[in-house]
């Protein structure tokens, strides 16, 4: 409670590392393969502003069960057979403040990382990334002027800028698109982590990277960057040395796209 009072709010989620298996039969009685690598599952973070919020989080087992039930396995015919650990994660709560362009960390500036960092001077970086995904250009991909003609070709009715995570599902529904958001690890900026993964099944998939910059006054500025090639972005996390495909939800890699 002292931390809650000091920070004026916390964010809490729970996470599991699990072992999954694939099965030869529909009844899932004959195991075909056991994946010994831990698969990471996490619930959505809950904002805690009072002691009552903590009590609600602790007793709400349904959040955990729903997360497990809705988990998207890398392929059909899989299920969890064991949990290797269960962790409750507590974070400082700092509401994201919108910003215009933020420079990428040095190690991500190379175009081979599969990123387009659009240099906007408004709060609409999310929309510009969306448009850049829908209407790609050949040169000067970072210029907003390359995308303004398509401003009315995407539906942002009822959306306020800067776009927060809780508005993304509405944007997906209005534009029939899956949008996934990733972030960089706060400690070393070298690990890409899933932040928001779509539960929709639209054919069109748009990936973005949310980068952040801590201001002197303690506020956090945020900026969306378009991911054009997730495999290129995750190259540093690929220890196989070959072309692989990633499950967006757990970021485990596989040899084939299926």
C-alpha cells in the first residue's frame, strides 16, 4: 500500500510459463510432440488506484481462465499440459502522454530492421502508420506528406488522438484489420515484447512498435513506428541463424509460416 500511495497508482498483471503439447488425434489423447521451451502467457495489466482494486484483482480468477482459454496456440491441436511458474508483475503506472516524432534507438535505425519511423509533428502517428501499411510508398517513407492524400481512406470516427491501447479494438472493427503493438524492453531496449495482440481474424495484419521517452517531469511520451517486417525486427532474438516465422502472441519462432 505504501508503493500505491507513493506512485498514485500501479499496474498489475499475472503471467505464466507453460509447456504445451501437440496431439495426433482430435480427442487429444495421443501426444505427438512436447514443446519443452516455456511458452509465455500473460493477462492484460489492470490499473490499481485503490486497495479495493487490489482485492478485485486477487479474487478475479476469471481473468486468468479467460486468458488461458483465448490463448492462440502456434498451431491447431495444441494444449497446455503444465505450468512451470506463475508470477504477479507490478509496474509503475504512468499514463502515456502523446507526442509527435521520437527518434528510434541507435540499434534500430537501420532500414534492415523492418521499421518505418514517420516524422509527424502532430499526435496522429498511429494513423499515419496505419495508412503507410495500407498504402505503401517507394521513397521517402518517413514523410507524412506521402500519406496525407489517404487521410479519409481510413475510418477513425470516434477516435481521439493520441491513440491509446483501449481504442485499438474500435479502430480494428471500423477498418477490418488486425493491429498488433509491440514494445522494447525497458531495461536494455534490445528485446521486443508483445504489448497488444489482436484477437480478431481479419486477413489484413498491421504491426507497430510503440517506443517511449521519459521526460524530466516524469511523464512518458509515446510514438508508434510501423513494422514492415516482424522477422527482420526480431533478428537479434533469432538464435537459429536461418529464416524463421514468429507467433505474434508468444514470439516463439518456427521454421514454417503455418
